[in-house]
C-alpha cells in the first residue's frame, strides 16, 4: 500500500504548513500537542482491517467485516479525509465482543463515486442498499464527520434497521460553529479552487496538522488516504458547496428521530467546535453527549481507548432489549 506516489510529499507538507499560518485555530492545536502526555505514534504492521468490495447502486463500495458473528453488530462509516483504515486502532478492541462492519461512503475513501453522490439523500440510499445486501439488522451505526449527517438521514428512513447511533464531529445544525477552514470551503468558490489545486497530499497533510492532538498516523495509513482522494478533491469540494443543503435535509427533522443517540466530540476540535455538539444534543430527544478532553477532531484515534470504551458500553447498554 505504501507506494511512493501515494505518500505525502515535502511540497504537500510545506503548503499545508503555510496554510496553517493563516488558520487561527491551529495555534490551539499545536500548543495542546506540545503539552500532550499521551502522544501515540501508529506502528506500521499488517492491518487488522481487511478490505472487500461489492457493487451497490452501480458503485464499487469498499468495506470490511470482522469480529464475532452472533454478537451485537456495529457499522462504522468513514470520515474525511480518511477511510475505513482510521479504525485500525479500535478494530481489535471492538472485535472481541462485537460483529463489525466498516464502510467507505461513496465518493470517499476507497469507494467509487463523485459529485453525483455528494448529498445525504443519495448517500443514505446507497447505505440502505449496502445494509440490505450484507443482511444486517438491529445494528449500531457509528458516523463521525461526514458520516454524521448520513447516519442521521438514514435514521429518518422508513427502512432504517439501526437501533442506535453513535455520531459526532460533523454538521447537521445551522447556525453551526465552524472553524475558519470549514467556512472557507463552504462559503468561497476561490478557496474551493485552491484546495482542489493543492490536491490530496496537501489536503491530508493539512488535516493531520489541524485535527490531531495526540495521534500520529503511520506511513501505510497515510498512503491509503492520499490514494483515496487523489484526483477527487474537486468532487469533495462539491460536498462542502452543498453544506447548507446537507444541513437543511436533516435539521428540521431531528426531533423525529426516536432511537437513542450517543454524541461525541473532542474538546479541542477546531474544524467543528464543541458548541456544535452541545447544540445537537439539545435538539435530539434521546441523546447523550460525551466530550473527550485534550482531544482533536479525529477523536476515534486521538482518544482511541476511551472512544472504544464509549462505543462498547453504549452498544451493550442499547442491545440488552434486542
């Protein structure tokens, strides 16, 4: 997987560092990382996550499965600019007691797709068909970042088979509490063009600088992220252009979601500030909020042990009646 052309290059790191100079939120993350007492450097190894592929609604979808059949089922959606391999740290922790599926959303990670799937309705539709094809029900849907609006939209479907959600670090309310990077991608066609020109390497390198307080991904992991988004930043920017419509497709219906929802957030998230999580918690009728301390945007890695424990306890608690 670590092919030379998929690695983050020196120029990518330079451009990402230059971008951080005009990103006021970066200082808080940098200072927190300097003070962190739980720095974690991922080691290169054979991945626990073994990807598979299937055709769903005309798209080649990458996914993985593991854990123990017959145990409560967890389905994890990938975030941006990452893939299902972002769950490598928590996969062995969860696989001991649960049946696991991980799913790269169409147009993201290792799944096919482009601008035509950059809306929650289409994402939800394809997700529902995937769930039907792998034949799971009464499962727990985990959706961080871009997976969060998809998970919520799926929960509103008549054919929803999830019995709970675990969501966080993503958009679904307006007004939202964004960092400056999000505002640039949502509000400015010029900035979307700049990100497109910068390409996948710069996009991933910039996310690493702004979103990790404790964790450092290994070369193998980064190679998959760069490969996943090479030549696709333009369609990813389409997702941000549609940001207001994505929120509008969900926010008016939040009170209709009656399954229990665990919300999580990093207290130092500088992409979507923790106030967003608190606001969503107020609007969802059956929700619980967990805020991880000294934690950035990628909380499933930045606080992997705590994140895995939260998911485990939540799933056990909300599977007892099934």
